[in-house]
C-alpha cells in the first residue's frame, strides 16, 4: 500500500474537519443540495467527456494510487544482473521457467527463451510499454476532469444560491438557506478538486511515469542479455537509471 497517499488524503480532511469543529457547529457545513450540485453534477459533466466504460473504471484506477506496489529499481537491477550472469554462463535457455518479480521482465525473458530476435523483442515490448502507459494516463485523466469541473459546479451552485437569495430578499427566513447553498457549493467544489481529484491525478501520473521508466530499463536489459553483453557492463549501464546517491559498485 502507498501509505503517503492514504496519509495525505486522511490528513487533509482531518485538518479541514478540525477547523470546522473548532469554529462551532459542524452541522451548518452539511447541505444536501450543495452535495448534489457538486458531486452528482460534476459526475454527469465528466460522463459527457469520456466513454461510459472509462468513467465506470475510475474507481479501479483510483485504487492504484493506494495499492500500487512498485519494485525499487536497484532491487530490480540486482535481479537482472543475476539473470544476465546466468544467461551468459548457461545460455538463454537456462532462463526458462525462472521466476521474476516484474511481469514485463517475465514476458521479455520468455521471448528471449523462445528465440525471438532483437527487432521482434524490441518491437513487441515497446508496443506493450506504450499501450500500458496510455491506459494509465487515460485513467488519471478522469480525475483531472473532476478536478477541473468540481470548482465550476461549485460556482454554479453559488450563483443558484445568490439568485434565490436576491429573489427573496423580502423574506428574511429564506436568506440563510440560500446563502448556505451559495457558500457550501463553492467549499465542496474546492475540496473535491484540491483534496481528492487533483492529487489523485498527480499520483496516478507519477505512477505511470515510474512504470514507464522501469519498463524502459527492463527493455534495455533484455536486449543487452540477448546480445550477450557482459553482466558487469550491463549492471553499470542500468545504474544510470538510478540517482547518483544510489549507484554503488558491485563487488
């Protein structure tokens, strides 16, 4: 589990909730009409922008921001070094049936064992890599759309509330509820966008970039293993993907 995502989400709501609680009665910050305008209204507007299947898959995509399990690059490099050393000593067929930690690496190793040449391996895995990245980015765009739309729907709710208030100035009892809609929809829209949707979009985009970098490194490694490159040379080349502070000499 990505604990940073969970801490950030829960922490931001705790801070806002604490501010509300310290300021007086929390019940005044709950308004059903405002919730409908912002959440339901935003959902319908975003639905207009994307296919139904992509929209309904947003929840599954969001789970990746919390449950994403990344393999540290240095750990993966150590694993690739071992595979490279074994392939150099026993040939590519010695890698058959080897259990590896990354599915993209597993797919590539199988292609090497099956005897595909470098052009086929590079072409097939590059296509898989690019399509995977596109799917991840498409999923994150749903939350970017929510982040853009929610404040606008909040503003629409504000205008609705102001119109109702101005139309009933002669009735003092209607001013309070109308002002509640006017202000709370703006609050809900800002919270939904800036505390949930835009951070999720940013995290999912970051995860997509991390996965793409990892797959690029794996592809470089597979082509080097296939060409019979010295494992130590390969190890040094792969460590260029790491920050300088994490690059260590192999014993």
